[in-house]
C-alpha cells in the first residue's frame, strides 16, 4: 500500500442521502462557562516602546467569543486594542476597570 492510501481517513462513501460531512464539525468544541474561567489581567510594556497595555490572558473559548469580549472591553474602556495569540490587549492602564467589567460579566478575574 502506498503512503497516499495510508493518509486517507474518515468516511469515503455514505448510503445516507441526508448525510452532511461538515455540518457538525465544530459542535463538540469544549467551551467553558464564564464562571468557570480564571482570567488573568496584568499590565505589560514589553514590545510597546514603554507604553502600557492591559492584557487579559487564559481565556478559553472560540476565537469569535474572544473577539466579542475584546470589543466589549475596548468599548467599555474607551480605547483601542487587539487580540493576539489568544489574549486581549487593551491600550492603556485600565487594569481595575477591566477586572471590574469581567467580574460584572460573570468571569473569575484577578490581577496578576
């Protein structure tokens, strides 16, 4: 058997006329409820030319949920920011404001 045939995985043929191979692909993603997440909020100046940024780390969930939370945080703080490498970056020193906002949303958040 060649290597090409060894790499084939999954269903090759189905007799079910209603079978949709990619319909339920992302349903089994383990998403933790906000109350079960332990978020770490800290200040960082590394790689920012000495300017302060508030980082929210240890978020467990989909990329879309992370983007939505980042958008809410940036709007609440009235500043810019981004999402990079699974963490939320909010421009400026808003550590207490971010922790209070996350706690009000039901997340477990602490300063780090």
